[in-house]
């Protein structure tokens, strides 16, 4: 069902519900009022019969009978009653034994139940009830007479009240049906008018979606809801455009970086095909160069693939002992630079995340510091409160390069003479953001570069029980990254 029809149907149901509520309340309010009038009239009819009787004033003995039927005037000249159920009402006496006394000439009788007999026995109390006698709907008052020790029943017809109430059914029915129909038509008109701006907005968004190359922005005009919707859509377009532009830059930069090693590899392979005429030493060197270029090419491809994953959270999460990951990365780097020394201050720290991404980022930080350290230099590695800090004692960052340290494929002027593609620290920043952390780079006081990264809040941190340690060289293949 369309939104327009839902709005119209909701309006119709709401109005119908209100109309039903008004009709029900009106009907029962009118009924209560009419019945209340009849009950008041019944009490007025019954009250003279419930008081003490004076034979001299009344003209009849104590405990005497009730008025006669029409055409049979009583001995004291009382006005005759109307036919049964008429406006004058109907009177009946109920004795404690259950027998009842009717006016002279009366043929019908009001029903006598256990409650009426109980009131007659007590000669006190009263209650109202509705009943049908001879096809006439009556309201009956039963009240005890404490002076004559019986119960008197007085009845009045509800014919007029029923006629009024039955006459209300048609107007109330028309009110409910007409109101629902009018609400349905009005809802359709209102929904059509209300949804017209949204239809125009939808048309614009469809046109924008078909022109993703340079999508236009929607006008933030109209009602506040439409302005907010347009602003939200424009923000989504901005993010999409930035994402597309970032992908283009990544592809362009990657193709540029791959062009040099591929060209060198192609040249060396062509030379190697004619290596039979080269001396043995040159052939061995050529083979080593080809393998090195293949390693560089493989590393660049792996880095590009890693960056293409983006900074979104990984679907795989596990508990990671960050201090152990750092220590293993330091040991691998030590094997590549036996003259380097590392000063470690590591708190036992556990985080939640992706082990591969965290391990690669940590290795990149350590290897970046190794690349800028002297052969016999020292690297400080600290892990405190879940924050990893790596400092070398090299030349540090150039001030103009600091804003671009974590950019993809960015290489400082001094770094262009060194091997690498400029993706190492970009991967560090991306891994940190994917885990809810951050990365920063700055120049340390006293010289050297300092890179600090966190991978989100640690789940457990314990204070170390031992002093900072120096790590000796072990054996394991290193992870290669460059700044």
C-alpha cells in the first residue's frame, strides 16, 4: 500500500474512531438522561404511597388499596388511571409472602423476584429494574413501605425514551459513515498535497543518482523536514564524492608507484634471458636484483590492498596482547639491523581487534623508526595505558612534511632516495581509526621522530613488574614497511 493511501486510511480510521466515540458517548448520555427523568417521575409517583396514611384525610382505611383501572373511579372520587403502562403509571403491592395485590380491574402483573420479596419482608430499601410486560418496555421502582409492611412497585413506560434513542441511531450512523468517508477523501487530498514536495525531491535524487560523476546538490529549501532531508542527502553525496575521489587517487598513485618496479623488473628479466653470455657473478647479482624487485612489487601490492580495506571496523575481533605483538615486531626488526638497540617499556595490555591489522601497523611503526636510525642507533618503544609510542634518534620530520606524514604515497624529499612507497604510516593511521583509536606524528624534544598510536581503549592493563629491557636478536622473517 502506498504512503498516500496509508495516510488517507489513517485519517479515515482516526475520524471514524472519534465519531464512534462521540456517538457512543452521546447515545448513552442521552439514555442516561431520559432514564433518569423516568426514575425521578417514579419516585414522585411512589412517594405518596410510602408515607403514613390518615384515614380521615385519605378517605380509606390504613393499608387500603391502590387506585382503580380506567372507568372505575374509586369510592373517594379519585381520577381514574390510564390504560396499563400509561402516563399515570402502574402500581402493584408485594407482600412478604410473595403474593401481590393489583388495582381493581387490572389484568396484568409486574414480575416479582426474590429481591422484591426481600424488600417487602424488610419493609425498607428500593431498587430499579427494566422489564417488558405485555410487550411494553417498563422501568420499575420497587420500594419498601415501613408503615404498611409491604413493598410497592411503580412502573412507567419507556416507550418515549426508546423512541428518542432509536431516532438517534440513524443520525449517529450517518455521522460515523459520513465522517469516515469525508476523512478518507480529505486524507487523500492532504496526502497528495503533502507528498508532492517529496515526489519532486525523489525526482531530483533519481536524477542526481544517475549523474554520480559530478552530482549536483539538492536545494535546501521548503519545509524544515525537507530541508533536513536535503541537507542529509547532500552530506551523503559529499561523502560519496570524497570516497570516489580517494579511490581514484589510490588507483592513480598505485599505478604510478607500480610503474617503476615493473619497468625495472621487465628490464632485468630481458637481460636475464640473455644471461648466458654474462659472467657468473653478474648473473647471480641479476637474479638477486630480480628477486628484490619482486619483493618490492609484492610489498606495494600488499600495502595497496591493505589501504583499499578502508578504516571501517573489521568483522573479525579477538583479544590481542598488544605488548606481545610489539615485542615480536621489535625482535623481527632487530634481525634486519643487528647493530640497533631497542629500549622497551611495555605494560601488559590487552585490546579487542583484528590481529593482522594491528600487527602490520605495529611492524610499520618499528620498521619506519629503523629506516631513519643510524646503524648503531637506539629506538625507544613505550606502551602505556594502551598508547604505543615509537621514537627514533634520526633527523626527525621536516616541519613542512608533518601535515602529510600519514598521507598515502607521500614521501618526504629526503625519503625519495630510500626504498619504499610511502604507504607505511598511512596503514598505521587507517588501522588505528578502524579500531576506534588515532595516530599522530611529531618531532621529539632532543631530536628524532616520534609516532604515537592507540587502538582504542584497552580491555585490560597491568603495571609491569620489571624494568625497561633491551631486546636481543632472534630469527624470523621481517615485515617490510616504509614511510
